[in-house]
C-alpha cells in the first residue's frame, strides 16, 4: 500500500524504479491481490500512468484490465478505472486532449494526469495512431471482449457507462469494420447501444450519438437495425428539444447520424418517408425576417439539414422513390419554405448556395414542383419571377463562382423533363412575346451568351441548350429568333450570330478566342441541330460554316485547341447524320467527299475522339450537378456528355459508309416501314377479332346463365309435380275413407260434410297451384325456344360447311323432340287436372246424399266458378301460344337477316365446339329429366295397381266420363220423382 501511495501521492526517498518496473509491479498487484481495495488502488495507479507510459501499460496491463471487467463487475469504481485506462491506451492524442478538457469540467477523482505541452507533429501523430490501432487489434482479437464491453454498458452508473461509451467509440474509430462485425452478430448488441439515446444524462447521450455515428459508417445492415430501433423518432425529438437550427453541437451530431442512416440506403429512405418524418423537417427552415448575425453553428446546422433533404431526393436514388419524396415535400410545404429562404435577404452565401442546390433537386423531373417554382416571385418592386432573379446572378461575373454554378444547376433541374417550361423559356426570345419594359429569362440568356465574360458565355450556352434538350418543337421555334446586332444593319438569326462568333475570329477576337466561350457555343449548336433536319439545313445554308469547320478540324493546333477541333468534328458529323439532302451543295455524299479530300476519314475520327479523351469529360459525366474546382475547368455539361456518347458511334459509321451502303440502308428502311405498316394492319385486325371474340364470350356466358336458370326452373317444376302427385294420392285415399264412412253410418253426415268442405278448399288451392305451374311451363317453353333460336343462328353460319349443317339439323331434331316432350308434360298436367276435377265431382256426389240441396247448390256454384276460372286460364294459355308462334315467325325473319352476314374469324370454331358441348350437356340434362318423369309415371301406375289389388276401384279417364254420364241420368230421374 505504501508503494501505491508513493506512486499516486508523491515520491519516496531512495532510488526510484523505472516506469516499466512500476507498471510491472502494479500489474502483479492487480493479478495477485485478494483484497478488492488493493486491486482498486493498483488499477487507479495504472490509470494515472497510462498516458505518460502508454506503450508500457498497453503491452503489460491489457489482459489484467480485461480480467477486471470480467471478475469485478460488482464494484463500479474499479470498473470505471479499468475502462478509463483502456481508453487512454487505445485513443490517439487528439482524443486525449479532448478527454482532458472534458475531465476538467467533470467531477471525477483524477490525479497524475500527464499533459503534452506541445502539439505533436505528423510523424508523432502517425505513430500514436498506429499504436492505438495496434492495441485495438489486440483488444478485439477475442470477440468476447467486445461483447463483454457491451454488457458493461448496461450498467447505469455514470463512472462505468461513460468511459465504456468512449472506449467503444475509440475502438470503432481505429478498427471500424471489425468491431461493426462483432457488434452485428452480438445478441441485442445494437439495441443496447440505442438505449444510450434515452439516457437522462446529456453527457452520455451526446457521446452515445458520437458512438452511433462511428457504428453506422458504411454498414447498411447496422443502419437498418438502428433505423428500425426507432432512431428517427428519437433523433428528431432531440433536434426539436435542442432548438432545431438554433441548437448547438448536439443538433449537428444528430444530423450527421441521420445522414449516415439515410445516405445510399433506399430501405431507410423509404422508412423515413413512410413514417411521415419528412413533414417534421419543415419547421427547421422557418427563418425570421431578421437574418443578420447568423452564428457559425447555425450555419453548420442548416447546411446539414439541407444536405439531409438532398439525400432524400438525390438523382442517384431510384426514380420512384425520388418522385414520392418530391411529392411529399410539396404537399407538406417544405418546398415552399425552401423557396422562402431562397428569396429572403440577409441569408449567408453558403446557405443560399446550398438552398439553391436543394431546391434544384426537389423540383428535378417533377412537373408539379416545377410549375410551383415557376410561379414563385421575388419580393421586389415590381415583382420578378424567381427564375429571372437567379439568372441575373448567373450572368453576373461579380457573383461567387459556386453560386453561379448552383443557379445553373437549378435552371437545368427546372427544365429537366419539363417541355412546358422549355416552351416558356424559348417563348421569351420570340419576337411576338418580347416585352421591352421587363427583363425576361430569354433576354438574360442572350445577354450572357454574347457578353465579355467567358464564364457567362458558357453558362448561358449550356442553359439555352437545356431549353432545347429532347424537344424538337423548341429547336424549330428557336430558329425564328432574330437579333439586332447594330444600328442600320438588318437583324440576324440567333443561329447565325452563334456561328458568326465562331467563324469571324478577326471581328470578335476578344470573345471567340477564348476556349471556354467556343466550347459553350459549340455544345449549344450540337444540341440545337441534333435530331433536327430543319436546323441542319439552316446551319448549312450559311456558306461560311462548312469551310470554317473543315479548316478548324484539318489544322494542327496546340493541346488547348484539340477539344475545339473535336467539337467541330462532332458538329460536322451531326450535319452529315441528320442531313435530309435538301441542299444540293451539302448533301450527305458531298460532305463526306469533302471530309475525305480536306481532312481524311481517319483524321476526322481521331479528332472526334478528342472529346471523350479529355480529362474533364469523365468528371462531368459522373453526376448532373456542375461541380468544378475553378472556372477554367468548367468545360463540359453532363447532358452533353450523354449526347456525345450517343452520337460518336453513329457519326463514325456514317462517315465510313459508301453511297451504295446508304442506298441499301434507305431501301431497308423503306422495307421496314412497309413491314411496319403490314404489322399495324394485322394488329388492327387482331384487335377487331379480339373484340368479336369478347362479344362471343359474353354471349356464351349469357347462354350459360340462361341454361342454369332453366335447370333451376326444371328442378323446381319436378319438385312441384311430385308434390302434386303426392297430394293427389292423399286425396284419393281420403275419398275412399269418406265413401266407407258414408256406407257405415248415416249419422256421421255432418262430419263427412265438414271433411268434404275442407277437401273442396284444398282442391281450390290445388287449382291455383296448377295455374302457377302452367305459367312456369310456359316460361320454360319460351327459354327452350330461345335456345332453339340460338342454335339455328349458329347453324345458319356459312363458314361451317355442309357437315356442320347436318349436325345442326340433328340437334334441331333432338330439340324438337325435347319440345314435344315438354308439351307431353303439359298434357300430363292437364290429365292430372282432369282427375282432380273427377275427385271434385265425386266429392259433390258424396255430399249430395247427406247434405241439403242448398249446400249442394252452393258447392256446385263454387265448382262452376272454379271451372270458369280454369277455362279463362286455358284461353289465356292459347293466346300466349299464338303470341309465341308470332314471335317465332319474327325470329325466323331475323334469322334470315342474320344468315346473310358472313363471319371471317376462324377462331369462332373453338367457341362453336364449346357451345356444342354445352348443348350436349343440356341434352343430357333434359334426358335425365325425362327419365325422372318416366319413373314418376311408372310409380303412379304401380300405385294404381296396388289400389286395385287392395279392392279399390281405380278407373281410367274413359270410365270416369261414362260414370259422369250415368250420375247425371240418375240425378234427372230423382228430380222427376220428387
């Protein structure tokens, strides 16, 4: 203990041991001491020596410190000392100084701190970094050590959790990929670290933000896990609590972490959008009227916030995700808020530049956002469109270079996939729309195009080229633009003026001699006349243009002029490729001959290749935003590089082709056009056939539904017939019992009378049922007629041939048989009606013997009424039959009319076969119904036979008629006797 106190407190008398020996003794004490207090003092001493003797402590004490973390988990103080010691030996010098500044304001028991007096040079700093990486590698050799550290972070004690957070942050800085892999496979590893954001102590929460920044760098899997651990909600809450853009360094850390989570991570971007977090970004950009005195931290925060918006709508994202985010930003008012900052006064230049870039990508390719941006006016008197105000900055050489680049990018994004905006810009140049009292976008572009500043020339040329990008109409409209060069001279076209600046070097040497100006004008001309034969004709109509281009290409100029030669070769190649041979002196063939004589084909192709070989070409082709380190390197536009890539190959082929090959190509093109016309005709025919097939399918579907309805009706009728037969048998049995009771006793007359009255009521109901049954049968008959008519219609088609006509004839015969069978069913029902009438008459005869004559006359009247109603129903049925016949005749006429039409579709055969199959199924179903009726008839016959065997008298229809006649004679004789 005295030794440890001497190390910590002061020096003991006598010879002092070296640092390595002291550290060795302390390590032995940590390893061998049984008392926790001794081990704690030894670890505290190691901590005090860990900065001065970093190498010695790192090489001797790391294993002992890790063992302390494993064995002494119950004592938070020794854990804190061990973690601090590990942090001191793993972190670099910059982190040590930061740690010391933090320790100065943190109430921790520290002593013996070693502070470097001078800042180390690069060599010492590199050695320190290598030492930290070496100790980190030693620590993470066993992944369990990192897992142990994650477990220690669950301790709530401040002196344990805070150094643990700093230690893990240092490990991630030194060996980020390896530590990320260990944490990723550790159970609940990321979730434990996310809990740091919920810590109520701001120091731990803030260092937790730094830890998560290192953890999420370049690892998409960890980024997804952190995002789904509700990181967006927590970070946005912290930003709001800290004051949004007016907050401090904590807001900056939160924004950096959000950028790590969202940049190049489509899954997290979609989760951010779907969680409605874009709407929560709008309050960040609410700036007041007084924008003076912005703090450096506020500028940094707002810059990161704008970058966060750009990450969501970056051109490198998928088009669908970008469009969705653009729509959300417009709907929540974020775009409107950004435009407010854009037009505000007193905004710092770098914030204004970044805001312009952000607005550019929010409106890029989105028609709704572009239309809104076109409607934004600057707060000036009179109000001017925001586009005009921005273009004024772009062509003003006194504005910062980065601001002018941002305005050019904004103008390009405004015109991207926006033909409406392109038309509005070109319209400001046309003579009919020029307003002398106001400054328009077209006037500013023309002014910049012909100004003395080469950068303004280039920017205006590129901006005007974007107004013509992929828009043939505006290329032709721009040919109408006329410029007044000087007083007393006629106006010249814009195309002519551009070529004059290029060709008349003596007159405009001050402007045309600069490479940047000529490159911009050549890019404009190439974009203008590409894919526009009329513009090519206008360009070639000037007799000076082709000699100038051939002279420029054929000369041997310096390195700086090679790019101009390549662009001239590209322009001449476009004149060949898109030439419609309307000018005799400059047809395709003559231009190629001119190249072969004056330049040489191989030399021409070589000069054309100078464009893509230029070092600035590949840089501009990488991304659409114009970012250049200096104005002199601003030569290529991103969209123009795409045009060069598209045209270089076809121009090379066009130059090498002979006239015979071109004729063959023209013939091939004509043949292809003819084939295209034939294909178009066939497509139209196929569309018509598809429509006819669809109609036939609908007809088949309707017939199928009708067939199902018929089947249901037939089933219902069968059940009703069976019910009627059962009721008939019951009535017969009751009638036999009543006759037996009449013969046995005369005194039961009143009871029999009551039974007969009930039977008469039932008979009336049966008559009503028969009437309904008759109506249903008529409906069934009409459905069958409709089926027959449809079959006749199909049979009338001339395409099927004689064989199919014979099949249809057989089908019609079978359907006629079905119709006759249906009529026989109706006859059978009539027979049942007759039998029931006979039963009624028997009931009347039985009641006449037991009841007075008045009751008999009453029943007779009722029966007469029923008979009259039945007669009326029969008459109605006959009338309906006559109407059916008339309808059949009218349908026959329609069949003749339809038979005159011819069908040319071969595919109808398949539909016909399907229809025949359905008819066969219907035929089978009808056969089954007939079999059921036959079975019912057989059952009725067997029941009659059983009644006869039992002694009951069952008479046929002729016997019933004879008996009725006999009964009538008996009644007449009784009347005479009375």
